[in-house]
């Protein structure tokens, strides 16, 4: 279990990005974090990853405090961040430097197969499309079999079709080993498709505002009426978190509001 | 996945048509660059041959070539080339080692940069030839002062290149190394070194160019052998053909050694997604 206990972060310039954020996330749970810009959701993710230390409060994974990057925690960024001088296969194997070579090769080959890029094994990253590159990044993060995988707006730079493909693909990969997924996103649709639970954050300073359980079976139908209902309640909660007037629920939900910025 | 496949098709089609360029564009383009100097040389040769000019101060190519052949036959040429190559090689080696070490320290460690860099930049502002009298006083008139001068010329571009390259390594890629918990040495070997390599190769090539420049200066000051000595000897004895011969050999050697660096570095830089690759230059 991943436990966040009153995690706060104040930057040296005095800006408080995160104030007393507490949550408990079960092993294997998929949690989406959503909120207005400046609500500290990326700060929170970086604290869980051990990339930036919290000013106060603790992050513990299975009772072990996290203060630096940890072998059980993987992260996928908004950009693929592949190493341009390594082939696709070597990029995927980047986190496996310690094991024996044959075992490493096998794991990489299996991962390549799994993300559907076996024929690209020897390609350079520059030869990949945006969606392919992000799939390599996902494979790279999953190959060391982390217990927790953090995703920082992983699909926001992709076009709508590729984004859907990758969301489905991510769930497919998740089912293999069922790591805990913590996903920061701007996209309400994405949060409701992927998450068991959506955490809504409120900005200045960033803190937890609301939690919405998504009690939908999988695979989820993006066009089901129930799916729309969950999207609507996440959107309403978001509006409330920004102290916006929430108008009459039924009158205002056009398709253009599915993407929430 | 369907969208990916479509994108792939679109990008491979134009690549295929570009992979088989016409014979003319493949061999014609480099030849185009040779056209102007070749025409000028042949034109001058023709003018002298017709007797319209005596070619005494500007000897025609045939006479320059004959001088080179004469020098080669007597064994002089090999001796001069060897002396110059030895000086450039040694000066380049010292300059590269010092520039790489100090550049890496300044780039990696910000305290060292604050301590070291202002001094290095101040020294860089001094025209390097201004060191010549001092080096001769300190190190004598023979090889040591020459090699020191060349090393100074090579040092600065290499130092700047290494430091600058380390400073602009993408923080996001360093973070990837951090998330996989690379140790300090592993971070240098697996992230920093490959990331700075392209800029490093450029700085080596600039440094080598300056090395060739400074070897001429060093040999003009006082030498009994070397291509720079051939230049000076040609001036003092009024042999322009010998001067031109030395210049031609300088050009050939400079180009060859630069090409060596390029060839040696090429296998490590195949991954680059650079402008030069797409334009086929």
C-alpha cells in the first residue's frame, strides 16, 4: 500500500505548491489525479517518485519511506524521454543494467512483443512516431516490474486516436502484473476510462478536494450513459474546486466540455 | 495501432525515392565544387605555357607539382611532414587532455566553474601568439615551446566545447537516469558521455584546425625542419613554388586529419537526428 501522509511542498521562492495532502492507495489500484493548473498534481507525483523531496509529510510504500527514486516505483513522463543514442531495444532494457545479459535480452524481447514494436527493436528513437515512442517509454518503465507506476500526463501530447489506443493498451499491460497506477491528467475522459478512483485537487495551495469512485466494470464503454454520468460528476467536482458556479446539471453538458483544462 | 501503420507508410514512401538518387546528383554535386579551382588552375597553366606570363611570382600548377616531386624524391618532404605532424600530434594531445579534463570539471561541478572559468576566459582573451616570447624564454627555442603553443591553441575550443556541452545536457534525460537510480559514474557513462559526444567531436575538429594554424606560427618563429620552415625558406630564397607546395601539403594534411576524426566518430553518432542528414549534405 502506498500511503501519503500530510505531504506538503513549499518552494524556495515561498510558493506553497502542496498543502497537507493525505491519501492511501491500495496495491493494484488505478488512481487518476485531476485538477486545475497549479494545483500541485505534478509536484505530488514527483514527491512520490522521490525526484523532489516533500517539505514535510511522508510518502511510504509498504511501510518504507520514499525520499529518493525507488526500485519499486517507475515513472512515465509527458514526453517519452527516450535516450536518442540507444536503439529501441536498448532503451527498453535501460533499467535492467544489473541482471545477466541473456535474461535481460529475453525480458526486452518480451516487452517489445507486448507493446507491438518487435520489428522496431533496432530502430533509433528518432525513427518512431509519437505514439510508438510513448509505447517504448511505457515498456521501459514496466520492464523492471515496478509495484507502483506513476504517469505524468502521459498521453497529452498525442492525437485523439493514438491517445485512445494507448489508454486501452495501458490497461491491457496493467492486467499482466497489476501494478498500482497513479495517473496525473487534464483529461476527464481519460480519468474515467482508466481509474478506479479519481482524486480532484484544488489549487493555491494544492490540496485534496474530492474523491470520486468510478464503479464501472472493465472494459469500459466510452459511450455508455453511466460513463457519461461519471464524467459529469468529475466535471462538476472540478468546477466546484475552482469555486465556479455550477449551473443546472442537465442543461449544460455539451460534448466540447469533455476535455477539461 | 491503425493510425501508426498509416503514418509509417506515408513516411517510407518519399524515403524510398530519395534512396536511389540519379547518377548526376550523386557524383555531380561534389564535382561541381572542384570546377572553379580546376578551371583557374588550368587557365593559369595555359597562360604561362603560352608565354603570356612568366609565372615567376605565381608559378603554374605544373611547377608546384614538380617542386613537390623533387622534395619527395630527395626525402626532404617526408622529413618536413614528419616533423610538423609530430608537433601537431603532440600539441593536440596535450591540448585535448587538458581541455577535456578542465572542461569536464567546470561543466560538472559548479563550484569549480565559478573558481576556474573566469580565469580561463580571461586567458582565452589573450591572442595566443602573444605567448610566443614568453614560451621561448621559459621553454627554449626548440620543440617544447612549439608544442606548448600548439597545445594552448587546441586547449580553448576543447575546454569550451566540453563545458558548454555538459551544461546544456537535457535535465529531463538526466532525470530518467535518476529514476533508474544510476550511480554517479553510471550517470556519467550512460547519460552524460553520450549526450556530450556530438559537441565534443565538433570541438575536437575546431581544436585540430587551430593546432594546424599554430604549428605554422611556431615553425615560422624558428625551426630547421617542418612545413612551416619550408614556407620561410621559400620566402628567404625567393622560391614561390616551394611556398605553394608547402601550402598545398598543409591543406591536404589538414583535410585528412579532420576526416580521420570524422570517420572515427561516425559510428558513435549514427543516432543523431540532424539537419545535415536529411539534406544529404
